[in-house]
C-alpha cells in the first residue's frame, strides 16, 4: 500500500496535487506497483482548492482507497459517479480486486 499526498509534483502534473493527478498513479503502475494506492484526507484544503468533486476525481486519478472524515458523502459521490457513468465498472473492479487481494493475503475476512 502506498499513500499519495496532496503536494503538487510538477514533473508529472503542474495543475493538481499528486492525489488527483492520473500521471502520478500511472507512473506507480508503470513501475510495477500492484498494491493499493490510498489518498491522504480528501477534506483538506489542499484538495478542496482544486476540485469540487474530490472523491470522483481522486478515484478516477487511480486511487483505490479514499481517506475522508465524511464517509457518507464519499459513498454518495462514488455511487452517483457509477450511476451517471463517470466511473466505469471496469475501473471500479480494478480497485475492488486490489483490495480483495490484500485482504486475502493478510487473512482479513468479512463475515
């Protein structure tokens, strides 16, 4: 698991923080990282200054887990993103599979 922070990494994207930059996530995958990518807290002003849709933008950038203090808003935004076709089933399944592989590897089972 790796956390992508909210710093702007100009070598990849000069306009948004790393947690919202698809280029940063692509670089991690191109380097062979197959684990879970997680954001820092999406309620921080470092994010809200750059987007009005932090959960969707962070997920579409390539994050698998989204840190937030507002789980209901995150759930609702992602559900709406799927319903409206902004988030594809393929993209959703990519993250779900990475999370399930980690849970299996660490013996974490949900009952």
